[in-house]
């Protein structure tokens, strides 16, 4: 009985530490021990003990005492996440390149590297070897700086089963890939997942890194619900409900790019007709604007040309974008009506198209949402727009620590 009781004590301590770290990360203002005790329901004595553990293990540091917030006459000393000890690694293979990012628990990007490349019909062994070659120096850099790497994530542009098998990524021409066959995967043991889901996680304030004081430029709160649409050659999506990604029963929820908007539309790579991707995907837009067709339509140069022509008012480009927008609005409205959330975040390629794009989308969506009398639709551009899936993947790695901090304490580098 004695050993059973001590195991439960450890579990409880682990759980409490996890809740405290989560509370610190999600807060938009620094919290003192007294604030944390109040927010978590822990006693002041327990909070004091666990606070000491978090300080000893360099998870938090004490800020300057705040004499305006005194408790029993003593100024309160708020905590903030310490810099320089705990890191997650994000990996991504996408249709336009591959890269690696190391992220500090305080939200600082420690190191990152991205290689632009045309990834269609590439050899997975070759790409994983190249990703391995750019990750190695970043891992070495972390060790040299005294970081403890707690976990990693791998964002892929396709359907991923159980975090370790890529069932298919049509825009790469890859399928049925057991990820454990790659050295990089065996070495870092990342949690693999769909890129749109990882990009969506990166938008949730305080999900796995310290939220900026005052909330930063995010218009979301940590428990908001939203639909994230990730746009590139393919279009992906994720549904976030109250701060948690709803992955569905098999892990494949949110595939908005394959919602059909026209039963007689063009045939999609998935086999259906009139999918959103065939109107609003990067390649589809370049072809519809008559810039180039076929393999050359996926090049970043072709996308730049589309953007240039659209800005100059070229009728072909403007028409293509308008048609893409119609398709996007149709799918967004269907998604809002299906899952009942009021916020859509438009990420990726499409977020380049004009400062008033969000407002235009909002105005048109409002007309199409069934509950419009009661629902105020918001369309937001992502607050994390630079490599959001890569950052989200690193945050997935950091979550391993946040969910189980005690297992990492007291161990070496
Ligand atoms: Zn499709």
C-alpha cells in the first residue's frame, strides 16, 4: 500500500505542475504565487513547494517584485517563463520545401532553417535525409546552449495515422509511408501530424509557449473556437474547439480542401469533382489565370506572377482570384454552419491577397451563415503567419514536457 500511495503522490504532483505551467503560459499578464494558487485552486503551501521546483528546474524565473500588488504587506513577485533551458523541435515537409525549427518554452525561436524546393514526385528517402542534414546542426546548437530538447513534431501535407504513418500526401506523390523507416524519425521520435492541424495549434495563444504580455497581436483567447484554413497547392483545414483541435475519430477531420463546391467541376486529385482545391489551390489559380499550366504552375515564381498580375488588375488574374474566393466563401459558410463556430483564420498563400480581404470575406460570409442573427462572423489573418506549421510542430514537441514535467526534472541534458 505504501508504494501505491507514493506513486499516486507523484502523479498528483506531476498533474499539478502541468496545470501551473499551463496557467502561466496562457496568462496575458505575469502571475505571482498567490495569483497561481487562486487560479489553480492549490493551497499556498503546495504552490510554494511547486513554485520552488519550477524555479530549481529553470522552467520559470522571478520577475521584479510588484509593490502595487502586495499580499500581507509584502510585494508580490510574479513568475515568467525562464529562457534558455526547455526546447521543442519542429520539422516540416511541405509542397514548397522542408525545414526545422527549435523553439524555447518562452516563445523565442532559437534557431530555424527552411529550404525552398519543388517537392513534387520527390523520393521520401532523399527528402528525409536532407531534412536530417539540416536538423543535426540545430540539435547540436541546442546542446551547446544548454537546452534540454523535450520533444518534436513533424508536419506533413497529407493524412497521417497514429502519428507515425503517412497514408497519403497526393501533392507530394507520397503514400503508405511508415515513418519509422527514416533515421531522423527514429532519432527524434516526433509526433507526426497534418500540417493544417499544426498550423492551427500555432495560432492558439499560450498553447505551448508563453503568451506575450497583453496578449500580443492575437485576437484570440486560449479557449476560443475557430476554423483554420491552410492554403497552398493543396488546401487543408483544422477545427479548433475551445482551444483544442478536434481531430475526429480517425484523426482526419478538417479536410476543407476536398469539400466539393460543384458536382460538375474539375476532377480533383482525390477523385471527386469540384473540390475547393481545384478552384482556390495555388496551382489551380495560376492555371485559371492563364499564367502557365502543368508542372510549371506549381513553381513559386508562377505564384509571384499571379500576385503581380492581380495587383495590376489583369482581368484573367482578377477573375481567377474572384472565382477562388467564391469557392472559399462557399466552403467557409458550410463549415461554419456544420460545426457552429464564429471565427475563421485564413492561413498560407491566400493571406497575401489584399489588406481588406478579411473584411470582404466577413461581409459575404455574414449573408450565408444560417445563425447570422445571433452569430458575429470573424475572419482573421493568422497572428503566426511565418511557417506556422513548423512552429506548431515545435509546440507539439513542447507539449510533451508541459503534460509531464516531472518526468523531465532531475535528469541531465
Ligand atoms: Zn479533392
